[in-house]
């Protein structure tokens, strides 16, 4: 009955409005002229007024003339709108824009074939000029990107298919860029286009848009674990066929040649140390390294959630179903007295960094359910306050970065050297009371905003370097700890207060 009503409604539209498709505006369409054909775009100002206004302005200003579709993934989408593609330096393609951003206008329109939506960075409010046209239904993008239009002629769909089928190279960049160049973009009146398809209203998501944390909490009391998995990813618990098979697998939506995958494998220690396990894995990887199919990018020991860990970053060529794929992966082994917890993340090389932060956040959220919460003791409040409160801002900023080993080293200095003296214990007690009056709040902000976390990491780097001076107090005597401690305080006071003050005064005097 519903289909019959839709057909009746379409018939009425055909009689009363001739060649008009469903439209939120009867005035403006955008035509993208390319060497493979034209693409006519109908706009949705009711759903995304600011994006539509911005798109029309850029077209009228000639912004898109000469720009190419620089990222082409058949079966997914074609992306264009980067002014950097007018230049030959492909290393910066995909990073350009108009010099400003437009706040997100996420709406309920589904990302079906032919939909035009705005590209963006991790920040939802970072859209500018880059847009993409959906080649095949990609509903996992719904309500995460701003839909502002769709293509509305048979030629447009044919051109979309032609562009999606061109030969591409690294980073999905077309080999022949002239084929996919927008030679001219123009705004026209709807009445000027005579071959519009008769389209009904675009399909919409029926559930309301809700603010999401971006994660789903996974808990398994049998495995005695819990951690945050990326929201919308498929959680699976495959049958455990051997000790090296994963206990939990989380599969994300496919953007590139393969799906991003996060897995957790749990194995018993059985008398092995972390170094023993590292050596075992090195032997397993040896054959792949000799053939050249695998390249180790980096390996290092670290501390994660107060536990000893080993991190491996690698990339290689892997075979599946007769196809070869360039894959990058990151593996983190977390060692405990009874078990090894091995987190792994893999994705296509070009898409690897897009989901890396989600993997790091998942690992950072990992907890052993039965593990007791440590009690707060004044002499080591900086450790336990992390678990009771919002966290240590230094540890949060340094987590998963090259600074993590330095932070752990400083903790060891604190526990083994500073706290072995009366003056050091007195200082740490007073410092902790001050530091943890604001640290949990800042640490929470770091977790919510990756850019803020990077800013904090840059800010604390000089401080971590100066604190390393305390390694010179080897014998832990009162005099050495006090002397080197005062030196550290003077250095930090100079870096963070005196030098900025002098700079501000000089700038003020100049202007």
C-alpha cells in the first residue's frame, strides 16, 4: 500500500511540475563539468543551510575550477574540492581548504548512492571545501558527515561511475588527473536543466540524532576484562581454536581495501616473562622479514595502565583471497603476573592513521575487572589519584607517545629516590595536593580533545627534560635530592614564567 501511495504521489508530481525532482529549493542547482561528463547537484538548504550557502559561494567564486577528484575508491565514494590539487605536489593533496571551516550540520539523510556530503577531519566542525559523492550506499557514514545535496540526472550517475572506475595509484589518487578534473563549476537555475530525474525525497534515518561518546563499553566477566570499543563497530567473540587465536574481535566499516580490525588475545603466562614472549614473536616474524613482505617500523617497551608493555608498529604485504593488500598494524602486549593481554590493530596503510586514535583509546580504557583499586597513600598519591580521580594530565598526554617511557622513568625516580628522603616526601605531599586540584579536569579534556592533548604534550616536554636531572641524585641523600630539586624548580620557573613574561614585555614595548 505504501508503494502504491508513493507511485500516486510521483504521478501527481509528473503532472503538476513537469521535469522537477524532489527539491528543497526550486532555484539553484550546481553543475560540475568534467572531462568524463557533467554532474548536476541538487541542494538541501533545509537540512544544511550553511553548507549549501558555502558551496554556492565557492562555486560562484570559481573556487572549484581546475580542481580534481583526488581520492577515488570504487564502491565507496569519489572526493574532491581540495585547491592543493591544482599543484603537482601530491604529498599535500587532501589537506587543503578555503582557509576557514563550517560547523557541522549533521542530519538524518542517509548516505545512499549519489548523495553529496562534506568531507572533514576528526573535528566534526572542520568541513571547508572538500566534498564527496557516494558511489555505493555507505550508511555507516550517516549522521557523522553533513549531507547537503545529491546528483539528479542520468548523465550525473554515468559520470560518477566513470570517475569511480579510473585507474588509481597510492592514496587512491587517479593516475590520469586530467580525466577527473572539474574544468568548470557553475550555479544555474533549475529551469535551465531539462533532463532531471524524477526522484522522491531522500531516505532518512528514522532514529533521532543523539550525542555519542564514540565508544561502546565491552565487558566479559568470564574473561575478567572490560574496555571501550569504537561505537558502531561489530563486536565478535570467535571460537578459541588455539592459544594464539583472538578472544575478542572488533570490526569497523570498510573505507579502503580492507576493514579496520581491533583484536584482543589473552594467553597464560605459564612461567614466561615478557622478554620470552617478545623473543617468541620475533622468531615467528623472522621468515616474513627475510622475504621482504614485512617491515618493522618500531619496537619499544613502555608502561600502559601501570603495567609493563611492549609496542610493535609494522607494515607489510598480505595475501587474502588471491589479492595482495598493503597493511599496517600496531600490536601492544600488556604483561601481568598471570596473563598476557595482546591488543592488535590493522588497517590499510593509507587509512591506518584514521582509526589509530580509537585503538589507542580502547587500549587506554582496558581494565581487569577483578583487579583491586589501589588505596591512596600520601607518599605516592600521584599514582593512585590517577585511578580514583580523572587521571594524571602528564600521563594522559604522554600515553602511547614517545614520552611514555620518560614518564615511567620519572615515576621510578620519584619512588626510588625522591621519596626515600624526608625533604622529598614533604615536597611530593605538598606538590600532589596542588597538582591534583586541577590535573583530573585537564586530563579529562585531553581525552575528549586530541588537539588539546597534543598541545599539553608539547607544553610538558621541556618540563620532562628538566625533571630528568633528578637521575643524578643516585645515592638519594637529603643534600643531593634537595639541591637537584631546587635546580629543577628554578629551570621550570624560568621556562614557564620568566621567559614568557620577558617576551610579552618586549612585544608590548614594540607595538
